[in-house]
């Protein structure tokens, strides 16, 4: 069991809270796979979100130039701090804070067993930063939506929003037995490589409006969610009625990301 997880938790009388996504990785083979995929060198500064008791933090610190470890729970963060002292590791910057609310120092890579309830907002926040790549743990169903194909049941707002922002692929899957305590879902490790893009807020608003009604035709979906694109429903309906574009008469879940980008340009002109 990596880092003697259960022994450490018992020593400090810690009971992990599933509601806070405190599910710690205890499978050494999976841990080594993550570290290998991250390809950490002595030139790398690594960002870790949800550091816990240091299951990833400690082995990464031994490989990296620096680790920026964020842990929201002050009790858990204190345990990690003590373990870093015991391991004589002075290249870890430990931030006891909410990863969604703070600005991140500069980093080269992200390696994290993410708290699953913040998977979406933390992913989009990370993609506002400049970094080489990320190795991130997600709920398996979420990971599938990240890279879903057009027309599938997993194809979603998330799939389209990430399409222009990054390349992602599942590099490993993990059953509940790999964690303590066991979650009720399977997990997946994703390799994520950022892309250069010119995505704007109108595109994101258009995606949100469309996928609130993924089984409807795009024209009707936009009208029904006019507030998402900051337009009056009646006005939008009238303006869209005058536009002869076959994409507007296609069902949302059948539209490719490129076609949705084209629709967002129509909205921008309006």
C-alpha cells in the first residue's frame, strides 16, 4: 500500500470523508503508472491539487525540481507537512487553500488525483494556464465525456468545450479497490495536452445554450435558452427565423464541434 496509507490514517485518527472525495490511491502499480506517464524531471515544477497525505506528493518531490501541493483540509495538510519533514523534502510548497479560489504559481505539469466533485471547474481553470501536460484522475464516466464522439450518449457540452482546448486520452482505468475508502464508481487517468485556441465567451455560452436541449434542433435549443447568450427570447427567435443555415435545423447532439463553432459565429453576428 503506497506510503502506508492505512497505518498513517490510523496513527493520526483520521476518518476519510467520501463526500469530500477523500479517496486515497492505495494501488502501487497504478501509482507507478501515473508517475511514469508524468515523465517528471529535475527541471519540472509540478502542480498537485488535492494532495492528501502525500501519496503522489512525496514520490513526485523526489523526482521534480519543485511540487506545489494544494490541500484544502487543514488537518490532512498538517499530516502532509509532518511527513515532508520526516522525508527531508524541502522542495514542496504546501498551500492549505481551496484550489478553485486561488491563483496558481507557475508550473510545468499537473499531476493530481482530483476531488471528483470539482472535476469540471478545476479542469477549465487549469486550461487558463500555460503548461506542458497534465496527468489527472477522474471518475470514469466523466473521463468518457471529455473525449466523446459526436452522436454518442456521452457527447456533451464538456466534450465540445474541451475539443478546442486540449487533446485528452484515457491512459489507465482503476476499479474501486484501488482506493481507500472504496468509491462507488470506477476511475480513469487522463493525459491532457493543452492546445492553443481562440475560444471566446460567446462560444462557451452557445455550447451551454445548445446542450441544455441536446435532443432538440439547434434553432429551437438556442431560442429556449436565449438567456444563456444574453438575448431576448422573442428577438432571438425572429432573427434566427431569417437565417437559412442547415446547421440550425440539425439536432444538437449530431453537431460537430466545428459546426457548433460556426453557429457561435452566427450568434456573435446577431
